[in-house]
């Protein structure tokens, strides 16, 4: 399969995955997003903010240096309880994650989606195989899923977009779909 076909598939899959988040957000209310089923069960707010913020944060490495969108102004606009994606925190810490302004969060999400999709739309298919993180991996990468996916040389830009954006986003959408059932809502797809 050519790089152009692979990139076309990635573009369509990212748009489809983003549309699941858009549909989920359009059919939830803030109290459902912030609901905690019981101790140690993360709220939907965690999965939503975590994934969007991780897509935003990973953009810097994949794009070659452009800073994340999220900053103190966005944190205030969203009213996020913990202004952190939580990757280096425990579930016990992140169970306190809450979104204060749902419309503000949706604005942030849509801003991140637009930037990612514009980047992929303009991406040179030949650059998919560019090496992003060579082996041997640093300790913070060595234990990750993307390290398992990386090839003999290391993690390429395609590996990063697939792992850090697409597969990571689907994983958290699965959590959101399950959590939606706990607040009386249906899943997103059949």
C-alpha cells in the first residue's frame, strides 16, 4: 500500500473518531460528564479532557515544534479542576477531574480537532516514515504502547499518529461509551 493511501485512510479514520467525540459531547450534559459512579472510578470528564489534551500535547512532537493550544487561558475558560492530562498521575488523583464549563471544553476540543485535521490534510505522505524517536528508547517511552508498535529503527511519524492520536482516541472513546451506560445514555456505534 502506498503512503498516499495510508495517509488518506488515516485522515478518514481521524475524522470519524473525532466525530464520535463530537456526537458523544452533543448528547451528554455536564452533570453526566462529571458523574463519579463510585470511589476510584474516573469520570467521563477525565477521559474527555485527557484524550483531547494528549492529542494537543503530542502535536508538538509530531509537527516538529508547534506548542500545544492548551494554556492558562484555556484552563480558565474550561474551568478544568486539574489542568493536566494526568498521564503521570495516579487514578486516585485523577478521579477528582471535573469540567466546569462544558461549552468552553467543546470549544477547546474543536480547536484541537481542527488543527490536527488541517495538519494531516497538508501532511506529505513521504514523511510518514520519518523517524521520530529512535531506539534505544528513553525510559519514559520504553514502557509505552508506541514502543511496542515501533519498528526496528524506532517510532516513525506514522506510528506516532496512529498510536498517540488514533488508537489512543479510540481507547478512551471506549471508556466514554461504557461510562455513558452508567449515566443512562447509549453507546456511540453498533
